[in-house]
C-alpha cells in the first residue's frame, strides 16, 4: 500500500484541503500521480524512438519516411566543392580521323591558303557487337596398331563453353554491378545476342568466384598487416537466416567476410592476428579493443542531435551543448586547434560530462558513454592517418546493403563466398581507382590455364 505523504507538488490544492482528504483517497491520488509520471516518461521515450531519423540515430537513410525527410539547406552552389579536382572527358586514341576545313567565310570567300587546327572534337561510338563463336568438332578414330578408340579432347578453357572475356563480363554485370541472374540473362540476350539460362549464368559465376579466390586471400593478408583499419558490420541473410556481413577497410584494400554471428568470435575471425589502430562505432566488442581505438564521431553527433530534439528541456539543452562540442571536435580534423583552443574545448567537455554524469535519464547515459570513451575521442589528432569517423567502412558496406535489399541475401554458403570475394575485389579496385573488368579477365584466363593470377597490384600498397 502506498504511504500517505505530504502534499504532492503537482497537486493544485491547498494543504488544508489535502489534510481533510481521507487517507485512502490520498493514497490513490499519490499512486495515480506516480503512474502518470511513469507513463509520461514512457510516452516521451516512445515518441523519441518513433521520430528517429538517419541524422539523429544509427538508422540508415533508406528508413526515413518520405513524408518526414528534411529539406537540406542550400549552403552552396551545386557541383564540386572549391578545390575539388574536376573530371574531364579523356581524349582517347582515335580509330579514325576526319579533317574538317572551313568551306566559306561570312564575306563569301571560299579559298583559304593557310589553315591550322584549332580544336579536336571527340565522338565515341559503340561498334556493332558480333560475338566470336568457335565450334570445336571433336573426332575419334580406331588405332590400326592396337585397335583402341582414340578421341580428341578439349582443354579447360575450351570446356567451359564461354571464353575468359565473356565469363569476366558476366561476373562484372552480376557481381561488380550487383544485378540479378534474370537481369544478366536479359543483358546477354539483348546486347550480346546470346541465349543463356540462369543455370548457365550461375555456373559462369561459380568459375569467376574460384578465379578471384587468390585475390580475396591476398586482400585479406594485406588488410591484416595495415596499421589502421576501419571495421563495421551489417545484417545479411542466408535463406532467411540472419547472418552478418563484416568489412575491414583501410586506404588500400577492403576485406569482407560473412559470418553467422555478430560477436567477439566473429570479430576475431575477421581480424585473426591483426593488431593496430581500430576505427569503429560504439559496439561493445569494439569498445573492448585493447589497442588504440578511434570511436566514430559521426555516430555520437547523431545521438547528440537526437537528444537535442527531446521534449524534456534539460535533456534537449544537454543535447545541444554536446552536439556543438562534438561537431567542433570533428572539425579539428581539418583545422587542428592551438593549445588555447584545445584547453578551452577540453574544459567545456569535461564540465558538461561532470554536470550530467549522475543523472538517471538519457543525458546521464550519454555523459557516461562519453566519459568511458574519452581516450577514443581524439586519437585522430594524435596519430597521423586516422580519420575521426568510420565513414570509410560504411561507404564500403553500402553496396553490400543495397545488394541485400535487392536479393534478400544468398541461398547457399557458396553464394556467401561469392559475395565476400566480389565485394572485396570491387571495393579494393575502387580504393585504387582501378577498373575491375581487366582484373576479372586476367583472373579468369589464369584460372582456365591453371596458373597463378597477377597479384602484384594488390601488394603494391
């Protein structure tokens, strides 16, 4: 039974009327006030969760409602930022040259004794695609000496039915571009004029997966030798069963691995014996990393922005102050502070944490997290080559997320290996600004010949 206490502050009656109220009614009133306070707090928490957006939580942008998307303020003109290196159309080697000479002047003259080129206009066209089709007619004959039947045999390259370049092209469309088997079939039929079944496409993809296995293993070895790695994970599905797609990314390679769990065990399977500087979000497994770790400031900034929009004025005020300090810290990656600015920032952040550390609400929880990760907030200022956010890993994972949304994952372990290998090759080539198709062609050619592919470009960090 609730004890009868003094007049509650929220009850707008006089103390004299409260004392005249029967004890059982007073108990009921106190109970109802406490229940209303509890339910009000719960409603605020649920509303905050319901109003979460990609810029106030860990939710991806694709989960934002089209009716609540916030219009971005136009801070600058569209296009590349100032100082951004432009990308102009490269002049390719011509297969033909046409000289265009002036025919008539505005005055009516048609003779020009001295002319010189002043501009070269390039026009690129796709030639008509005519597939090279070779029929291998195999003969057999009876040996006149021993009577045995001797037959001609195909080489591994000839047995496949599809040459290295066509095999690599199907791997490019299916894996690098992430298209479905049906889409690949339609492209082959419409563009190349090749009738091929989905089962045939799958066999070709299996060959490409085997062909790039040495590349995948080399990428993994190089990733585990890097000084700094950006690590993240996202959900994946195997026949509807939840799995996890892990990414280990640095400035030269991107290594992917599908694992059944999101745990310390899966993290260990990804990194093996790697020891270095980890850049990650606030997942508990990452927080227990014994070496140097930079926590992702972008995640903390989103959480602080979410707190700044709470209805509770104290939590909202704390969120605005935390947001300002974290944004200021992140900007130091481009404009390192002097000693005075750093001391002022450190004092403000420490004061903010100490003022809210003991609170039982979300402000207190966030303050305690900032305190626990204090040593991981500004590693990027102390170690050259470390970035303040985990965007490098998130960008690499983005294509895997889109793949999962399109295909709902994979249907076999063999499919998981294909995803791991082709994503690792795709993102590593992106980091090196290299086209993937020539790599696939060389890999398939080496696979057909039983040779080791060229892996020197991977080792060139």
